[in-house]
């Protein structure tokens, strides 16, 4: 996840491997609200567009690999 940048400062190393994605997002939201973490909205937008384009390419590749009988 781009936004988190592995910044889980409040947690010990032993607990870091058990953290879920949703709890990382909640922690990140708290850090952003507290001013501990600065978010670059332009970079996030770029990454979201890149991911969307990647997923579109993967979908197109998977659809072209299907045989006509699977459709």
C-alpha cells in the first residue's frame, strides 16, 4: 500500500506482522489527522490510475485467453 509507507511507529515489531490492512488504514488516518504523516494527493491519484490501468490490462489478457466455449 503506497500511502502507509510502512509507517507503523506505534506498534512493536512483534505485533506488526499481525496487523490487518483495515487497521493499517485506520492508523494511517489517525496519523494524517494528527499531522504525523503528510499525504501527497497528486501521487496517490497517479498510483490509483496506474493500478486501474494495470487491472484493466490483466482483465483484457484473461479475457483473450478464454476459449470460445467458456464464453
